[in-house]
C-alpha cells in the first residue's frame, strides 16, 4: 500500500501511474494493473478506511490520486444500495461485496446506526447521504409517499420504473394498500411488522401473478390520493427461461445455481435487432452480440464449461430492456441423502451427506460434504482444470426452520426450538415453521402443533396452522394463555411423516425472580404481568407462629409486613398464583431477611426453641417445649433450607420418642392437622411404640377431639374389647375406660368399627376412617423442600423394604391375617407407594403388640415409610388406622 501511494506521488497523474506500474510489473497488461488497484482498494477499505476521519488526505502525497484511481469504473467501487433486511424487517443501506467500504450514512439530519455492515434507516426520509472510505458521497433515494417501495424475495430493491416481476415481492406502502392499489386481484401472502420508526407504513409480501400494475393509494383525510401506475412485466417482454436449479447448491449470495445456462426469449419481429451483453462478474470484459426479435437465444458461444456468476442485459429500440444475474456450473450434479433435512426430535436437523460431481474438467472441492445436526451450510469451491477459473458455492439442502414472531418483532430463522415467555403471549404472537413444499405436499394438509408432553399426547392442546406462501406455516399462540397460566411451561410438538420435533417452548408464569425486605415492607420482583399473586410469609425460627398471607394484584410489588414478621429475623416466603386451579407444585419458596436475628417471642420455651433453630442453643428438653417439637417436626421442612429441614425434623421427632405418653398428650396443644401429625409419628417411632396399658383415660378421651391419631395409639390396649371376642369382656373395664371406648365409637365411622369387629372385608379402605382433629389446610404443606412431591418411582430401597415386609408376612404367625388382605401388600410384584404404606403400617402395629421381629423390620423400613408418608400423608394416616383395627381384631381373636 505504501509503495503504491509513493508511486502515485511520483507519477502525478493516472496515465503516468499506470505506465510506471506496468513497467515495474515487467510489462503487465491492463488487467493485471487493474487487479493491483483492486487489491489496494480492498486493503484500504479493510485496514485504513475506518480511520479516514482522523486523516488529512490532502496532506499525504499520492493518496488523493490513489483514491481517485480506486473510485474509477474499472476498479468497481460499489455504489450503496437500499435493501430490505428480511430477518429483522429493517430498511437498510449496504455496500455490496464488502461492508468495509462504507464509512457513515446520514438520514433526516442524524447518523444511521450500523449493525454488521448494514446501516438502518431509522425513520422515513426522502434520501440518505452515504460517505465511503474513498471520500465519495452517494445520495440514495429512500421513501416517496407517492410511490411504494418494492423488493424481491431476497430483499433487493426493485428500482422505480423497472418492470415488477410477476411473482411474489415485498411491498412497503404508506398504510395498508387498498384494492384500488392493484390492477388485478389483491393477494397478500404475509403481513409483517413495519421497520422500527416507520409506524404509519405497511410491510407485506404480495403476489403479482395476476396483476398488471400497482400504484400507491394513500388516504390523506380528504380522500384517496393515487400515484402513477407501476407496470408488471408481462409475456411480451424479453424473459429468461431456466431449467430447475441444482438441488442443495447455492452461490455465495444464496441464489440458485443452474447446471445449464438459461435461454433468452426475445419478443418482437425478425426485423428488430436486440443487443445482448453478458459479463462474468469476475471479469471486467463483457461479451456482446446481436440477435433478431421473436427468437430464442442460447449461450453456446461462451467458453465451456460455463462456470461463474453472470450479469445479462438485453435491449432493443422500442422495447423494455431485460436484466438478470444468474450462476451456472455447467454439468454439475448434486446427490444429497436425504434430499430434505427435517427437524430432529431434540433440536437441530437430520444429519445429511451430499456427493457433488462435475463433468470432465470441473473439479469440486470437497466432493463429499457431511452435515452434522447443527450445521446448515458448507462451502465448496469449483475449479476448472487448466485455468485459473474457480467458483465459490454453498451447499445448503432444503430444510425446516423455526422463528418467533412477536407483536413488535420478527425473529431470525433457527433450527432449534425458540422459547416464548408467558408475557409474550398475545393475539399477534405466532410461531412460524418453514416446511419445504415437498413436505407439505406429502402431509396433504397443514399439520397441527400439539402443546403437550409428546407429539401424540391425547391430553395436549392442539393449535391449527395456516399456510402462508409456499413453505411457511403460521401458528397463533394466543390460545395458550389460559392453559399456560394454570399448567405452566408447555412444550410444542410438530408431527409429520418421518418427523417428530420439538418446535417451541412456552414458559409458564414467572411468579417472582427475587424477594427482599426493605424496612417494614416485603418486595416481590420480576413477576409476570396478568397474574395475581398469593404471598405467604413464615418464620424459619418460629414455625408455630401463624403464617401471614396476602394477595398482590397485577402490577403490585410491595407488601407491608405485620408483627412479628416486621420485627426482623429470617423469613421464608412462598409465592404462588391466586388464580383458581393453580397447581401448588409450581409455588416458589424464597428466603430473605436477617439470618442471624431472632424474632421477639413470648414464652421462654419459644425463645429457647428459636435459638435452637438458629443453631446457637441445644434442643430444649423442658415439658413446655413438647408441643413446639411437634410443630417443628411437622413444619420445618417448608421453611428451612433444603436438607437442613429433614435433619431438624428427625432430631425433634427423635426427642418426642423419648417420652411417648407425654409427647402424644402434648399433641393436643400443637394445633396440627391430622395429616401434619402423621410424618412426626412415624419419624419418632411412636407409630410402632408398645403401650401396655392406658394411662389417664380422661386425657386421652379429650385428645380424640383434637389429635385422633395420637389418641388412637394411646387407646390401642383397649381396642380388642371392641372386637367382639369372648375373651375381652367390657365388664372388666372401669367407667373411665368405658367412656374412652365410647369416644372411640363416636370418632370412628361404621366402616372402621366393622374392621375392628371383623364384619368388614379385609381389603384396604380408601376413605379416611377417623373424624375430628384440627381442620384446615396444613401450614407446612408439601415435602421437606417446601414443594409437593411428584408421585414416587420405585427405588432399590423401596424394593428392599417391601421384600422384608413380604418375607415377614409370609413366614410369621400372622400369615393368615396378611392373606385376608388380598393383594396388599404381599402379592404385588413392584414396590408401589400404596403397598409400602400399608405394609409398613401393619408391621408397625404388630410391633406395638410386642413382636420383636416386627419391631426390627419396622426400624429397618422406617426411612422408606417416612418417604412414602411425606408424599401422601392422608393415605398414610388411613393405612395406620386400618392396620391398627385389623391387628387389634387379630389379637383379640388369636392371641
């Protein structure tokens, strides 16, 4: 570069420079000297042009002359072009061939933003002023309300005055074009969002197949103002006729490649003379010849094999000229497998193999191309043997693609499933799926998209598609709003012959992204629009305090905390939707506040328990803390950190098991529901504890009203008296014990008493057998991490536990009792939650009768029983009642 600038400084004018350069290059001809100038031009654009504003060109000797030479016609400095960028829907100006040629572009008094070598026109302007790195200034016409803007299917501008193709084009018009704008039927194939900053303009794809002309038709308030007619090319114009393009082969600009050159059909009569000019874009010298009208022109005079991208112009007096650009690779064949790449189930495209072959003298490199699932295109170079002629091509098979279409933005085409947020959903939000026409023809109809677990999910919601154009299917997603609101994230599937693909994901409601405390207020951040929230606040250090619950309307983010939650300390906040039918498994749990601060509490036992939960004091052992131990064991999982909750619940339950009678009686003051009590009863071992006699019948009778499960366990020594056995005579009991059994009858339904007397069949009951207890929704609902567990899958631990129970049931003296139970739990081949729950309950209640073998198995299977009971506490409680009554009946009649 420096050498050529110095040579220009010494030469002084273009003629002297060219002559001196030719001498230095040892007598090189004009083509070679021009090649050196083109090389200097490329280097200037790529390496130095971006710093042009910091250079004083006139102060550098030789540089002004080099810039003038570089801007000459022979060098081919590109002129900026107005284009429609189809992927973003933006109106842009580009410098063809090399984006580095442009320096800046101004429109409407401001500088246009540049994105990847494209300058975006941010508003309607009549003209844009373009500055290139060679110091040239270009004025590019942009918008004229009197004339629409027309673009080819690739986004290239169709210059005003040039005939429009009788094909699909993109049209920009001030407002939606009415029927009067078309001389022929108005056929709109697709509407798109107008470019950003062009709100009054309309952008869409229209078909001009049956249209002879178009014009602007703008309503100015007082009537429609029409522009001049713009004619569509007809049969009487010169036209290029092509064979089918080579499947899967494109040129470097993405245009089709043909194995044979086209034929030029000329209108007119034999007396008319057409001048035809064809130029290889890589050669500065065109080939010209003439042909008569009413003839078909071939290109046999071009050097064979015909390889390259050519620009053709044909003109004759009194006729419209025809221009076209086409790429030919004569005799080239492409054998793809498969011919069309479909979407894979888990994203990407089907792998493919393409074999490329040329005739003698035409060598493709590589000749075999393999595509992975994430690859769309690969480059190939054709070389002509014995010459320097080459052609860069692109291998890209017809394939499926997906894109998002939001209300104000159209995304790029992709081969992986896009994700829509819940807030994205609306009437104008669509999923576009591009399917090659052959695929649609094989399907026979536009396939439905299924929102479900799989593509053939019978319970999934189906969305009908609409065909727009040759290969575009559009699916409107607004119908999913209510379903996604209730169910959550959904997967969209598309099923076709040979294809089952995940094409999109619609995310569920974002309840919140963060929760924080600011002063006395709780702030919920990041929630979705169009949803009311229910916020529940609990204290991890005082789970016995009633939770604070409130609803936040749409757009509301702040909640005023009430004492004691406003006093400081750590908080566990559950955020759910207030919508009817909400699945609680989708609730979110956040932890915030001051972790080391202990809230203000009333009794010494509460303060000691809070210090224990904060990790700064041991577990309290005072009797006043027993009811608190029940609450912590039942509810700590919903408010503590994952993992820590299970350990804390186990430690508290173990402490309850140290003093069985006192602990069970203390359950009266815990205020827990029956389902909340089940898991601590199992953890502590109290569900299998042996009570030899009934202590304090009056206290136990009162316990039946508030905590029937603990009362049942403490009443178990007296239950055989209700079994109808002659060996258990009610007259042996005192008045307090008889009143206690009367309370049992009143708190148990008839089916439970029938189990106890042996009048009912031995199969498992599905209904809760006890009445009474604290009513309402459990405060600590869900698993130990605060969520409702999914139905369990069999595990090795489950299988081992069930095997132990089955061996015990089949080999012990209780085998007849187990046989009367039917298929639960001895005959099931797989460890189901139902079988384990009932089996563990039966073993535990046999252990409570003093059987040492059953007690050992209960300890070995207790961890599985806890897990199963945590998933379905109501069923576990029902099984415990069933087991107690069956075992009591057995012992009454067989012991």
